[in-house]
């Protein structure tokens, strides 16, 4: 799957079930469903989930919380455009 393949699914009624939870979260975010996107990663452990969690709090505008989650992910706080970070995360998790 490529980034463009993933983007082509954004008009579907739901994410493809074979997608990882992290990609499903990013799919919901791209479809303006922040709550579902957040709920999917909220209780997950690991640096990758923390990275998506950080991004989602940045989308929300909660930069204090985002900084915490970037720290948990051991990633620098992202200052690029949100759409660039979203694409970077999708590319990171596409297999």
C-alpha cells in the first residue's frame, strides 16, 4: 500500500479492517472523527501509539498534552504543518 492508496480509501464508509489500529486512527482523523481516532490509540502502549497520540493532541490544539506524548514517543515536538505530519505518520506505518 502507498500513501496514495491509503488516501484513496478516505472516501470509504470505514477503514479497511486489515489496517493497523494506528492507520485506522489516522484514517478517522482524516475523516474528521477526532474522537474515534483518539479512542483507538488512547489505551495503546508503545512509542508508535504515543506518536499518533501526540499528533492527535496537536490537531486538537492541546499543545501541552501533545508535548507530553511526543516525549513518550521519544520524538521531537513536531512543528511542521499538520497535513505534513499526518502524511509522515501514514508513511511510517504503511506496510
